[in-house]
């Protein structure tokens, strides 16, 4: 295969992905106008549902403009040889392949982030503000952005430098060693994300003694789930939306509640949401996802190691010889069909896991409370009740609200299946 043919293949994949995504988005918008089935009636008051429809369409239009801008920018960079030109510019500044690649990726990252700041600003201070969700101040927005950049430089830049160093040290075994490093990094972040990263942006405080903590601890004892750490996170300084999540592994596991959650749900509903999260732990979904991700990552790094040694991939982007950064960009597009298929499988499996976690909550006598909680979580965030089945199939990692309610309320519900 020639570099010119690779170039045309890259352009084709970019265009095909954009057209496919826009077609699904159009189907999703059209489907949202359909009448609600009986099982979803009553979640919104009529005026509130009209507000939800307005919010959904506003976000859909904004998403169209954002994705179109991103697509055109990316297409121009690939089709006009922009990446090859930037490679030549950076090489005129510094010597050494690692330095060139690090500066190249740094320029791409910061240029892209700066270009999209107006979109982020509009989303936060116009759309989210208009619909009553935003509590982020301009000062906090800027502080978050600066912290994000610093974290990317330290963690992202450090990991990238280590991976590149491994490649230049031993190209033959790069794929295996890089896989080990990235896997270890992912495992570390899974265990310590809440202790290392979250405090940079949010304050976490132990859930105080009271009715809610007592109910959670009582449930944990009944379910045979060892739990010591229950935290409230100050999400209210950014949004009025509510959520809860389970984080960490082993002795580092903890439950984190948005501080907006107790104002929107009853104690039993919050316990039901946490029962769902405990269900994931009981069914060992985190371990299953990790083990399933191992062969995928091995495959990715194996092919990536092969691609890095070929001049043809760099030449397809306007370069002259193989380089880590140009070859990596070409690979990211050419490997996308494989990623697309694997993501479909992982989303299908994730939806099955969600059903199992819902089933665990139901087995603890909390099925009705979980249904009520899911309805409130959707309503308070103005969530879309009518996603198109194809859109949900390709993009949803969770079953739709209608599917989850139907499963939880079915007379023949088998919670642990």
C-alpha cells in the first residue's frame, strides 16, 4: 500500500465517521418528538417536559456546530498536510526525536484546547446557565482550565515521555513494555483517582453522622459489603445536577455522593442508588472490565508498534520519515474501525452489567426505590426519555430509562441475572 492510498483511506474514515455520527444524531432528534410510552408518563410535568425538549434540542444544535467545527478543522489539518508542516517547524526548533514529539503533541493539545474554549464557555455560561444548572463562576472556570493543563503536562506528558523512551530504547519489544506501563498506570489511577486527582478540583468530606449515613451503613452490613469511606463532594459549586459513584479498588474503595443529592432524593432512594453501585462490586464488573481490556490493549500496542516503524504512515500525513507523533496520528485514524467494533461489544456488555447491578438492588428489596431514584435523576438533569434505538445501541453504555424501569418492574424479574 502506498502513502497516497493511506492518505485517501484516512480522509475516507474521517468523513465516514462524521457522516455516520450526524445521521444518528438526526435520528435521535426526530425520535425524541414521539409520544411517551405509558411506562414513562408522569416523570415530567407538561411544562417541565417542554423545558426538557427545549434543553435537548439546544444541546443537539450546539453539538452539531461543535462537532462540525472539529471535523472541518481535523479534515483541513490532514488533507492540507498541516501535521507534516508542523513536524517540519518543530524540527527546525529542536533536535532529538523525543523532544520533537513532545513539543509537537504539546502544540496540538494546547492549540486544540484554546480553540474550543469559546465552545466550553458558551456551553457553561449560556446553555447550562439558561436552564438553571450552572453554578460555575468565571474564576472557577479559568482555575479548572489551568489545573487541567497542569495535570495534562505532568501526568499525560510524563506517561507519553515514558512510552516514547521505551520505543526508542527497544522498538522490538515496545508493544509489550508499553502495554505493561499503561496498564499499571490505569490500575494506579483506578485505585487512587479519588485521593490524588479529585482533590485538585473538589473538596471531599466524610458524610456526617445522621439518618443517611446510618441507612447506608445498615444496608452495607446487610449486603455483606465492607464499607468505611462515604464522602460528600462539593459538586454544587459547579452544577445543580445530582449523582453518586463508586470509586477505588480493594481497601481504597469509597462511595462518593454529590452534595446536591440529599436535597433531591429520599434516604431510601439514595440507598437504592448505592445498592446499584454495590451490585457492580458484588458481580465483579470492575475486574471483568479490566481483564477484558487486557487483550484489547495488547492488540492495540502490537499493531501500534508495527506502524511506528513504517515511513509510509508519516508520509501519508506530509512527513518524510517515520516519527512517533506522525505515525501515532495516522494510526489513531486507521485503527478507528477496530475501536468502533470493540466499543460496540463493550457497550453491550456494559448494558448487561447495568441490568445485573439493578437486579442486585432489587434483590435487596430496593427495586421500587431505585425506579423512583432513576426517574428523579433523569428529571432533575432534563434527560432525554426517548433516545432512538440505534443511537442508544451505538453510544449508550447504560440501558435506556424505559428499559431499566421495564426490567425492574417486570413480574418475572430475576435480579441476579
